[in-house]
């Protein structure tokens, strides 16, 4: 795994788009997760994150599979499947 520690080059956008299939979905989901990470007492889901800022940590969480970003339609469909 190539982890560069200068700026937000890790994980790369190409790696992240493979996980979400949409730049918009990635942007919104990561922004929400970064806001949660910024709260006092929030737990980071990746061990030894490369990034120091919440947005970079959220991107690492998506890349590692700890966070899955789904849209409202997928959420409703998964909820109906379990009922």
C-alpha cells in the first residue's frame, strides 16, 4: 500500500470512487463522517491514520471499508428487506 504523508493524496480519488461509484455521494458522505469525527469523544475507526484532519481520516475509513456510504434509496431498500 502506497501511503504518502504529504497532503490529501492518500487515499486517491480513484480508489475512493471504486467504493462509492459517485463523487457526489463520496463528498456528502465523507463530509458527514468528518463532522462526526470532529465531535469531542468521537472514535476513529482506522488504526494509525495517515491523515491528521477529520476529512482525511473519514476518507481513510471509506477506503478501508470501515464506512460504507449509501444513498437514501439504498437505505430504504435495505430497511424494507429486513422487515
